C-alpha cells in the first residue's frame, strides 16, 4: 500500500558530485550537487541541475564549461561543506583543503584528489523553474589509475563513491549485488528457470 505524499521528490537516491567552475574574477569554485547524471552516450554528456541563485550558475553561463568531480567517501566532510558555503564570499577549495588542477582540454578546475573527474563543454541550457538544467558534453574523463582494471573499467569497490538520500544523509555504495544486463536474463521467456 502506497501513500501519496504530494508533489515531492522524496525517496530518490542520487549520486553526489562537485561541480567545478571559474568565476568572472578567475576564482575557482566547487559546489555540491545531487541532481546530476549521465544523459547521453553519443556525444557522451552529463546533466546537472543548478539553482539560479548559485554562484556556480553564473560561472557556468559565463564560461560555457564546467567540471564534474566524484568524491570518494573519505571526502564526505569537504563534500558537505561545498554544499553549504558559497564561493561568492569564500575560497572553498582552499578552505576545504581541496587541491585544484586544470583540466587538460578546457582548463576547468578539477578536484585533484577525487577518484574521477570530467571536463564538460556546455551544450544545452534548459530553464525548468527554480533550477536550470545544464547539459555538458564530456571532453575528458580523468580516473585515478589505481581504480582501473586492464580494460580501463572503474572498480567500484576501490572508488568508494557516495550515494545521497534527499533531505537525509550520505551513504556508502554497499556490496556488489548482481551483474547488470545479465541477472535479469533469468526471467527471459523460454529460458529454463532454476538450476
Ligand atoms: C547534499 C547537497 C546536495 C545539493 N544539491 C544541489 C543541486 O543539485 N543543485 C543546486 O543548485 N544546489 C544543490 N545544493 C546546494 C549548493 O551546493 C549550495 O547552495 C552551495 O552553497 C552553492 O555554492 P555556490 O554558491 O558556490 O555555487 C546541494 C547541497 C547539498 C549539501
């Protein structure tokens, strides 16, 4: 039995990322976003949703570029800090002790110690309401080498990303459950069950 709790977005687990930008004064900034995800394969693209009032919002419009940085669980304090302080009046990377390095293609600020970072060139801006949806084409994907297997696939157990539950808390990823595009085959009609 489900209860209709109204027009709300509750109970929706999301990734947690830090968007990296450079403002009109050349200052680097990181802001924490939960509303983010992959949205296209060709060209490889990421969407992020940014409230119009954020300092990062103006910087993305001005530079037409941003980075997406995935923290590991050991950066949970720095991650939360970048979601409650604004780069408008604070040097967040320096205050949080987050090392910044320029992206190899666009020069956007990357969080050097996070396991995965993407450089994105802004391709679409969709005005939704309180937030603008920015779509960025991925032009480089930087992955900590020790996380990669021989096929350049990222090993989740080593990456230790954070999962976010809206209005609640950050969680660890948890154990690997089942292989994707695979475990569901057990329900394909015509396939023998069991065994
Ligand atoms: C867990 C968490 C998730 C957040 N997700 C978003 C988001 O998806 N979009 C957004 O605009 N702000 C989000 N915020 C708020 C911004 O990170 C926050 O307003 C920050 O101060 C903006 O920084 P800036 O002014 O330097 O851009 C989130 C904050 C936290 C703590």
